[in-house]
C-alpha cells in the first residue's frame, strides 16, 4: 500500500509556491505521492483563485525527488490531446519519471464544459476521452502519428522527446462505481480511481464494494492479470496507528494498492493549515 496527499487546484493551493511547500513536506514526512485536481471553475457560483495543475505540479517536481506526482483527474475531453501530451511528457522529464496520469470525464459537466460552450453529453465526452487516450499513448511513444478519428485528426506528427517512463507514464482512470463502463475503461490501462456513490469525498468506501470492484476489474483484464495494476481509494485517515489499521487494513485485503488522503469537501478543503498538520503526522504505517 502506498499513501498520497490529494489537494484541489484552487484556494490556498492555486499558488505554485504553496504546492511546492506541500510537496516537500509530504516527501519529508514519508508520503508516496501528491495528486492535484484539474478544474477551471469547479463551481462557477463560487469565485475563487485557481492554478493550472501542470504549473503546480512542475513546482512540486522541482521541490521533491522521490514522490509520485499527477492529476486526479484530468478531463481529457476538454483538452487538446497534443498539447496535453506535451505537458505530461515535460513534467515527466522535469520530475525524472515520476508522473502518474489520472484521466476521466471530469465535472461538474455544466460548469466545466457548458460554461464555455463545449459539449455536455456524457456519451460524446466519453468518446473524446477514449480517442484522446489512444492519441496520448501514441504521442508519448515518440513515434510518428497519423490518425483519422471521429473527433481528432493528426497528419504525420512526431512529438519529441517521448516520456521518460517507458513505454509511457502510468494511466489511471476515474469513474463512479458501480457504473461498469468507466471501470471497463480502467481495466485497459494501469489503474482505477473509483468514486463511490455510497461514500462522499473524504470518507472511506465500503470494503465490500471495493472487493466487488477489484474482482470486476480482474475479470475485465483477463490475460493481463499478471501485470501491475493500481486500485486507488481514499478518505480521511486517523493519525492513531491502531485506528488507521482498522480503517485501511480491510481495504488492502480487498485489493486497494493506494490510499489517497482526502479532506471532506466542506471542511476547509482548500486551506493549507489543516492539510499541513495532517501531512506532518505522516502516512499510516503498515
């Protein structure tokens, strides 16, 4: 089991210097990763400062040498795949090959897409996501790409340099469980970041649902079951060792490989001070 810190890209964390401070503190305290949200407005009724996630993660990369870094999650459908490929590959080079790429539809859809006149049909967005992921994988290879798809056109383009990690950066796919389609998508890549309709952000998911999901993904992976695959769950963990074991131990047994430390959304999720207190306690020890 590995342990990461999860932060939004707004509020106190809109400042790249603050995110660098968070990343350095997390690494010093023994955490294994830092993951940043990828939003442009999140809820447009609330006016607040936002930072670009790739700029924030670049600052984090320059302040650390060990922890994994990435987004949870990037909505591929609202980005141009070739530009996104360059951002991810550049960060992979800056960090020395420590990037994890989290992808999904993103949301809230009306705020994040509709506000800018972009499509809001989830089926159309899913088509963009799947086609975009395929292009990202090809771009990251450093090989020539020609593509004539339903949503994207590429004419003999080679994007260099390729990612440091070969054959590419790990790709984790997010989606709500028990919806099957996002988890079928995840099974084709390197990890799943499920959200649970039965557990709000900041609350650990039910163990039986995690076990059911892990079995479903194993079935979908078929002959690839021997390859590494991450199952990322999260919530707010207690600092008491015994209590942390009681909470997280059964999730490990159910198949989880990462615990992503997440604050409850209505409890100062975009404030630095409470997060730093949790970081300094360090991750649960197993």
